[in-house]
C-alpha cells in the first residue's frame, strides 16, 4: 500500500514542468506607496487684539494673586515656626492652621486663571482656529504657578503636621 502511494506521488511530481518564470523580488506597486502623513503647512495664528487684551487681564490677575499667595505663605510659615514644639490645639498652632486655610483661598486666582485660559484655548480649537502662542504661554505660566503654590501648601502642611505632640 505504501508502495502504491509513493509511486503515485512520484508520478505526480513528474507531471509538473518548470515554467522558468519565478516571482520577481522587486517591490510591488503597493509596496512603493508611502503611508507617511503628508506635509501640511502649519497654520499661523493671526493677531487678535481682543484675545491679547483678555490674556493680559488674566495674567495681571495671576500676578497679583501670586504676590498675595507668597505673602500669605510667608505668614503661614512664620506662624508654623512659632507653633513648632507646641501641642496641637494651642493658640499658636490654631493660628498656623488658620493661616494654612487662608492659603487655599489665596491659591484660587492661579487656578481660576488656568481654567479661564484653558477654556479660551479649547474654544479656539472648537472654532477651528490655530493655537495662539500668547494664550498657550499664559496657560503654561498659570499651570506652573498653580503647581508651585500647591507644592508650597503641601510643604507647609507637612511642616505643620510635624509640630507639637
């Protein structure tokens, strides 16, 4: 039985003839098509005086808020230094707590400025307008200010937590 199977396979192999044509190893037309994104010109934002005015107003509020926060943080730091070593619930400790509570309110201008600037940038995107460099720079500054202020609050809270016993 095996012999018959082997004989039939050999016979079939002899029936094929080499065509002499082998598949080309050259790239096919579809392989020569680039899938890269086409180069598109970067849209340039046209000057917008109304937006520049709004950004300047928000920046002014951010700067004023940042100065107030720095002053409040220095006050809180001084009160924490006085409360160091005193028990929780003592008058100096309570004053330090009140000062820390005020810092959250003093951080509000930075958070509000960031929110307002991000809203303006989002609206530009919704309107199909290109990014506006002055707006993006102001948003980055507001984000940095908000992050820096939060880090300062966290640091002061850690210092206050280490006071007393």
